[in-house]
C-alpha cells in the first residue's frame, strides 16, 4: 500500500525544496494500490478540491510506502491545522 500526500508549495521553491517542512499545507489523500495509481488518482483528486493553488503556488504529490519514515513525517504534518485558506 502506498500513502498519498499533496503538498501545496510556493512557486519560489523548486520541486526538490518542496517538503513537508516548507509546504504551505499538506493533505493526506486515500491510499493507493501502487505508485502509478498514486499519481493518476492524485491529479484527479486535487482537481476537485475546494483548495486550489494560487498563481504563486503549485501542488506536489508524494507517494511513499507506509513503513518509510517520510510517511510518518508527512502524516503528522497533514494532521495539523492548515495555516491559511479562506
């Protein structure tokens, strides 16, 4: 099983710099069966969200195996209250 996260990042960050620590917001999506399903389903899910990236922001999708430490860090950040979104 693959854990799926969407990171909302500022456009001033390159993709490698967009992490759970630098993201404006982190959202946990439903788990995916594999990496391909993770990416395909993430793009469809984010398109229907009420939270949309502003012109100076972008979405980055992260697909990680549940047993990886990165998954635990992302899950912790995703459970925090969002910093902004009117």
